[in-house]
């Protein structure tokens, strides 16, 4: 299995109403140094319906300014539709919504 497949398998597990960080996804995929690789993989996500890449944010909880599937506002909209608290600056309340892979 290649790195992108490992990453996609982790992202598929992020529950509805939760988010994870690029670093956490990298760690769970098997390499804590893959944070940027996670970003690359999500940018070319082959199946956004089954691989919810919008649930991945940076370590500060900020959504991506270059979200590949409709931009920052679309990522915010998708997260809010699941009840995720995202402020107007595009920052998720990580204390409430962070999934750590339990």
C-alpha cells in the first residue's frame, strides 16, 4: 500500500462532526513526518464522497485556504453542516471537535 492509500484509510475513519490535523493523520498513517504528504494526498483526493478530506485542518484548527473541492468557504460549510464549530476566521474549536484516532 502506498503512502496516499495509507492516508486515505485514516481520513475515512474521521467520524462525522470531528476533525483531525495533518500531523495526526500522518502519525496514524505510519509516518509522523508526512504532514505535507497528507496535504498533497488530500489535494488530489480521488473520491471526496468517501474520503472526507474537509475534516482535516492544520495544527491550529485552521481550514485550508486552498481547499481543492470548492475553496475555504466550502470546507467551512461542510464542517458546519456536521455541527463543527468553525469561527468566521476559519478556525475549528479543536478542544471540542478533535479526533485523535481512538
